[in-house]
């Protein structure tokens, strides 16, 4: 369990007149819609009691979790509705002849009139010299969207939590689960007065919108940013499977790689060349190409290439063919390709060339072979 509090000395004083006081306990989170009332004394600021000690101590369980969801599949943007719980131990110790007239617990960190729009988790008419309570409290996590982080800023706790979820958002959106612990604040507020006897104290029914005394406590609670399921690639319903195959685009690439070499003889190392053909088609199906290759001054040779165009997402279809070329000395290779799929006239890629270097041991190391 998580436990947080501000501690200090506390005493309890009694009076024979206290039993005549009206005491109403309201434990609710519905004050925001005007269903809760609280009695506070009609006293001036000069009659406000002095507080010897005031604190609120909170205890939470790890199974109380705040969930954040995505409604658009692009980012986390909403706190999921539900109910979370914690326990609060509240203490208010006044200095004689002071008394506590009313007390409330607010979601978030607030002070004075700033507590008025904040959700109340608890309210009680106290009408006693001191106040000691330990009670369970609960709230809907969506209320955090209006709960203040502190008096120094207008930021809300809920927005801060959502921003933490999106801090490491992946390019694919909120598809990876995230979790962390969020420490938010609750405020214990109270109004007070001074009176040697309570016979002449008049109480009026009204919300405790401006507490004159406050104390804060941190409530740690786990947060889980729920991932969304990846949407399957849309099926292209406009594709006519009986339509003649044709190519929309044809590419030819010549390349070398640092770890792709051949060793035709002892001490001789030559780069290998890769010929890559890539064809974009109108649908899934067979693709026919004619590839021409030429090594140095040798005669050009041709070969028939049969490939298959497959779906690659987004309603697109693509076929690929790769071929490696090895040489025994530094050689320039050339390649071109013709489209035999599209009728009556297919696409063409003109001659491209690439030099494959060979190296042999020389004085002080390797040297190029001409």
C-alpha cells in the first residue's frame, strides 16, 4: 500500500454544549451538480480560529488504477470512466477558544476561493473543538480533467496524465502499452470560528466554497495507457481480378554491400554486385520481365524473369527479383530490364552500370587490382 501524510501534534477537547450542535455528514463526489450542502458559521475573519495542527494522511492500494484510452487511434486522449478508492485520515486541532465548523476534501491542490469549482470527495458539518476522521473516499478518474495541479498554474491533473502517456508515442500511434505512477494531490479544507460557548453561534447552510484553512496530501496511483489494436490493411475492393496484368512502375537498382564479397583466389577479394528489380502492378498476379546483363567487355546476356506481384498494403501490389553478380577482377557491370507483362507496350529501364572493385595484397597492405 502507498501511504502519505503530514504529521504533527493533536489534542482532543470536549464541551457539554457540543451535543446540542447539528451534525450532518456528507460523503459524496456529487457536489459538482449541487447535491451536497454543508453548514458553516457566520463569523468574520477576525473570529477565525487559530490552528495548532492540521493534516490529511492517505492510503491507497496498488489495484486502484487509472486507465487512459485513445478514441481516435492516433494518440491517447481520454481518461476512462470508472471508480478508484483510497482512505483518508484527517486531523484538525484548534487553539482555544477556536472550533471547527466544517470540513471538506477536494480533488487536486487548491486554496481559498480556488477550491469552489473543484470536486469534493467529502464534506461534513463538524461543530466541534477539534476534528478527527478516518474514512474511505472514491471518485471517478474523469474528474481529474478538472482537478488543479496547484495554485501556481491553471494546468489540470488529467491533462498532465494524458501528456505523460503521449510522451513516448510511437509512429504507429498508441499501439504499445505504457504504465507509470502518478502522484496527485488532495486538499483538506476547513472553516472555523471562536466561541467560549456555542449557545449563541448561528449556523447557515451553504457549500464550503472558500476554506480558510488547508492541508495537502499526495495520493500515488498507477496509470496504464491502454493500447489500441492495429487496424488491418483495407481490402481494395476496386481491384478487378480478371483485368489484364500491367505494370505501373518498373525500377532497377545496382548496389554493393560492405560484407558482400567474393574471393576468387588466395589473397584476392572482390566486391559482389546486387541487381534488384522492383515492379508495381495493378493487381496480384504473375509478372514477366526480361533482364539484360553485361560484364565488362563481354557480350550482353539476357534471361527471362518470372515473379509474382503481392499485396504490400494500401491497395498496392509489388513484385521483386534479386540477382548477385561475382567477378574475378575489377569489372564494370551493366544491366537493363524490359517489361513483358504489360500489353501492347511494356515499361523499360535503360542501361545502368556499377563498378565492382577487386583488391590484392600489396606492399604495406591491400592495393587495387586494375
